[in-house]
């Protein structure tokens, strides 16, 4: 089993920045991909970004490309999502996820999930 705990959400004005963290514990060596997704009420969970643990290759949704950066800290077993130039449409609950190898944008490919952290961007 692997446990993921997100932190860093909050309320920010449009144009501002936030950094989300996702700390992993448990059998973390079994998962090689970490991703960030977001969800608003009544909508399906949406892909934001993904990072491959070994090698560090990344991929982003078009809607956040150039504004968000995903990174990892091997020593802390933590993944970050740096969010800049935030827009009201970025408001959502953000979830950290882990998979054994799948690195795509379909949330159903991920095996472990955190509890989510709320990000609210005011206009």
C-alpha cells in the first residue's frame, strides 16, 4: 500500500501563486509515476501534470502548460506542483495520484490517491 498526503491548497487572487505538495509513504518504491489531477463539482477528474520518478520526464495539460511546474524531491519522497499566474478557472480540488507505470492522462490508470486539497482562485 502507498499513502499520499497533499498540502498547500488555499485561497489566492487571480495572478497569484501556490505550491502544492504530495508526500508519499508506505510501499512507495512500487509506484514509478506521480500525477496531479483536479476536480470541480459535477465534472470528471481532470489531468493536470505527471512526472516519472526515475528520469524526471514530465507532461502537462494544455490548460496549465507554461504556468504550472511539477517536480520531485527524491530524498523526501515528495512531489510538488508549482502553480503560477493562477486563474479563476483553476479553482478545484487538487489530487495527487500514483501509478505503477501508467503515465497518461486518464485518472483510471492511477492506483493510489490522496485525499485532495482545495485551491480557490478569486477574480
